C-alpha cells in the first residue's frame, strides 16, 4: 500500500525491478494523499504502464495503512512475509520521522493481510480479522473493549493501566471513554504530539490521566497502545490516530506485538519517552503547555537521544551474539 512516496522513490524502482524479473506486483496507491496527489497519480501511471496491477483507492475510504506483503512459494506452499507499521514508504520522511515497523512471518497475521488485499481488489469481500484490528470495521469496538477491560479490573481492585502514544487525540467518544476509565480508577498516560482535546487532571473527571507532548528534532509519528490487562500486557501499534476520520473513514491497521522480546522493546521505548524532561511539554487543564522540569536528584533525559542509545545498545548486543555464534 502506498500513501506517500518520495519524488525519486527507490520503493517504486524496486517494484519495477521485480516486474522485470517476472514477479507479480500489486500496488494499492492512495490518490487522495493530501499534498501528494499529483505525484501519486504519476507513480500509479508509471507502475500500470510497466505491468503492475494498480488499485487506486477504495470507494468512500482513504487507505492510510502502511503494508508490504511478500508471497513466496516454499516447498509447494504459499508463505507470506510482511512489513507493516506507522510510517510511509518514503525515503525522505524516513530521515526525520520516528516510526515503528514490524517485519513478520507470523502467518496468523500475514494471512489476514492477504485477505485485506483481496478486499482492496473486491470491496465486497470484507475481511474477518482475529489478530489484526482494522478501521473502519472493528477498530472503534476493539478500543472500547480494551478500555472496558481495564475498567473492570480497576473496579475489582486490580492494577489497571493504559499507555497510549498518538499524533492526535480528538475523537469525542474515545475521550469520553477515557474519562470513564479514569473515574473508575484506571491510570492513564498519554503521549500526544499534536492536538489533544482531552483535558487531563480535571477534578472528578480525569484525575487519573496524565498527558505530555514531545516535539524535538525528529517528528514523532508512531502510534502505540499498551493495556496492562491484569499483568498480561497487550501491546499494539499501527497507523491510526485517535481521530474520527481515522477510526471511521480510513483503512487503518493496529497490530499486536506477539514476540515477547520486541514487545519489551516497545514498552521500554514508551517508558523512555515518558521520562523525557527536556522536550516534553505537559498538557493540563489550564493549557499552560509548560516544559517538564528536571527535578532534584533527577538526570536530564532527552528521549530521542536516549532511544537512539537504547537501540544502538541492542544492536551492539546482537552483533556480539552473532560473533560468539560464528566463533563457536
């Protein structure tokens, strides 16, 4: 799926190379990507002229999800591989956006993505999803069910927490549901880079909600959803903001992180961002938008730098492990 492309897209060049090498290529390209309409029409024409199957949108819905699905025949069976996440396949924005993508060969996820591409081709084949959460079909109901589960746990005297990161939070129904959860005792943390219509720390309404915004050198663009689930944390991420247009009028994907190691990495990353006391501004009822201050005995933390260091450390550990394996 293509929402935005750079003017000299290596992604498209790779697709054209695949075509020349006898591969079947299907591209769902969204022609209504704001500011990029002309470029997308040009790329769609180029791909179609070279023999790709090009699908230019879904009637009544904007396709905002970011998916690459590879189908290979291995030992007589079709095996699917996927890359999906929050960022466009755009080389320029990849240099200054922070995004999350998952490479996966988990067939329980990839087979549902295959069904989604069938829907792009034939809009009456509405996919039934178990692993993947798909707007506009079940994203709203799933979000509400996850929040309600935390409410039930809070009322049962159990620890209940929600931790969300999005670009914008403006959907009225979701905001009211978060207020409902806060009043039930659910601890809620929000990282909202842009518009946040929810008012945190409002007496008897949102006393259990804290919210910050991080604006730094790189544009925070990822969307992450963490639900404590009575100690069995569920972690999701994807392309959807908590806006009515995203939830009800776009094709958006939210996927679960099933691998325990990757799940912990995402949790660690979210916790690092929450501790930011350099570029984080606090949302409050008075709309002061003050920067979070460094408290006594607290080290200065800039989350984008700390996140880079964290992943660099993981990379070095991986290289060290590879060396030990090869040495043995």
